[in-house]
C-alpha cells in the first residue's frame, strides 16, 4: 500500500510518512452542546438529561500514530537524526499569518491509498523519542497526530476551477508562440512533447498528476488533465483509455 502522505494545498508539497500506521482512529463529534443561561448551566428538578443546544456542524477527527526509525534495515533514508524526518510534520501544526494577519495552520490533505483523501488541518502533534545514538541524536520517533477535517469552501473550489480553465488546451497551445523561440510550434512539435499514459483499473488522476509532475505541479492540476483529455467523469475512466500528459513547460509557468 502507498504510504500515508500529507499534501500542502498552497504549495503542492508532499510529505510522506516513513511507515504506515497499524491503526487509524476516526471520531465524529456532532454539533451539540449543553444549553446554558447567562448564569450558567440550565437546571431543573424534573430533568432526566441535560438540556441540549443543537448548533449544527460538528467535528471529524483523525488520530494517527506514526513510527519513524532511521535504523531500519533496507531503508533508503539517509539521516542521522530522526527529527529531520518529523520536523516537517511538526510544522503542519504551526500557525502562519494569512492575508488578514490571522494565524492559522496550513491546509493539507490526508492521502492514503485510493480510499483516503481528506482536507483538514493538523491541530496537535506529540512525539516520543526512545532510541539515541552515542552522540545524543534521536534515532526513533513515535509521533501522534490529531487531524481535523475542514470543509472545502465553494469559493476556493470555484477559484481553482477558474484557474484550471485558464490553462490552455492542445489547440490553444498550438497557436501560442513558444516562450523560448517566439515562434508558433507545429502540431508535430507539440505532439512530440506529449507523453501517453494508458489508464489502468484503480488509478486516479491525482496520482498521475503527482507521478508525472511530482513536486513541481499543483494538487489541482488533475482537473486540467481531465479537461485536457475531454474526460467528463474523472471517477469513471475506462481502463485502457489513452491519456495525453503534457509537460509543465507548455503551461507558460502556470501552476
């Protein structure tokens, strides 16, 4: 199975975990609170249960326990301090000022395999270090994380879709001057730069976006891949479908 990863929405950076968790706890809290008055909680001699206030909304939490160990045999990780691996996850719980100067942690996506793709924020991180090198560097970390799901606002989705629609399609690229030569590329030259991928059962466009563009792309470029290939329903692409994968150099630096 693919490793658990966190995709930072603003930058497209992908933070992969070293080992997948053995268990994942998901908790749902409904939008319900004890009803209170100006003087405190409501009381009454005949109450069998506390009076409740239904606020709507609620909260969905994911609790993960992640293991990082730089001494594992066969590991391709070459670091001497396990905190070099866990520090980026700690940073997900740090507040950063936005355009309104309000501090908030970055919006990320929790991605695991083909079934988990949840937007949210990391609200808490705790780390236990229990194996040390002679020089005092920690080599093993047990990292606990609390992840809160957040709703994707309609406005942000519309803005992303508008940005995707502004990226040129093949026929538009063929009419645009090259940024390097100033000349219009021929159809054959354009086709030579395209890669062809045969879609397999169980694949997703966001996986292909990361596979072909890696850290240079944007997490929402999968929408453009769908538009580029005239895909109406990205969730139901027939296996065997041939997809055209253009290089980012054709996007004129857009991300």
